[in-house]
């Protein structure tokens, strides 16, 4: 027969063991929650830092293109003279090009810059187009595409021109393969109107890989990562999806910045 003393010992031991297990379980839950929250906080800090860096890069490109557009509008004499006076047109383009180069020198991420004149008012292939060559480590001149040979659906060959013209104001494109640069690029372009007449498009291209390299560095453990989408939820960079894919299904487990 078990004595009352032994029963009390068993009872105290059992209570102690239960309390220890209970407190241990609570501690494990609390630690897990703390670790999870700390992980979330760390990932969010990384995302915010990356967003701020991207904002600066993209903002500088927008500012550069906007400045070049303002210079074009302030320097152009008239659409009629641009249309009919070849010597004036050449002088005007050279003047804008010199200004453009000075601005591009201080613009991070630029892989190509251009001023593409409309073939509706001047001969086809008028304007200028400069592309950065990593081998020569400088910008090289490229022929302006003949836009009379393409439509708005020929994105690889004339997307930067027709997309901006069609929208009627500044655009950021999703990544696409460009026939001129032979790269996956993102374009920021603005159409230019003089007294209601469309005269062309000015813009800057940047490599899609520049954005991807910044975003893919944001990670935590095995499952935490960042991705970049445009305002229509199309992927600009995602580790599992191609550029342009819709990403609305990702938002359930994501936080946006």
C-alpha cells in the first residue's frame, strides 16, 4: 500500500513535471513567435532599403528624361522648320545630344538613351540612339529604327517608340527583349508634342538585370524573399516566374512597399 507521503511525492513530482512541460511549451511558442516576428522585421527592413534604392535609381531616370524633354521644348524653333530645314534639324539634334550626354553621365542604370523623331514629320530614321557597350565601356551610336516598317505590336523592334506614342504621356514598360540592344530591358519614355503636334519620343533604357540583382539579394532563411511587380501586378523580377507574368496570386502571403 502506497503511503500518503509517497502519494504526495508522486503528486508533487507530477505537478512539477506538468508545470515544467507547460512552461516549456509556452516558452517554445513564445520563442517561435519572437523568431517569426524578428524574421518578418528583418525581411521588411531589407525590402524597405531595397525599395528606397530602387526609388532613387528609377527617380533619377525619370528626372533625366523629363529634363531632356524640357530642353527639347525650349530649344525647338518650330515644327515647320524641323520638317523642312535639314540643316536646322541636324544642328538641333546635335545640340540636344550634347545636353543629353551631360545628363546621362550622372544617371545610374542607363544602358541606352535616344531621341526618336516621328517619320510623320521628318525622314524616317531621324534622331539619335546611343547604347552602352560593356566591352568598350562607353556609349556607341546605333541607327535609329525605321518606324514606318513596324507597328505598335513589334515590341522588340519599336516598343519604346509606339508604346509612348500610344499612351500619350510618360511610360515605364515591363521587361522585354530589345532588338537594338539585344538585351532584356525596361524603358522609360516620353512622347513630345509641340503645340499639339507629335514630334517624337525621348527616353532611357535600363537593363532588367539591374533591378533583378537588387531585388534577388533580399532573402531570409529558405523561404523569405522579395519580388518586383508593376502597377498591374506583372512580374518585373520574381525568382520563380518570367518577366510579364501576372502575380496577383502572390499577394496573400506578401507585403508591398
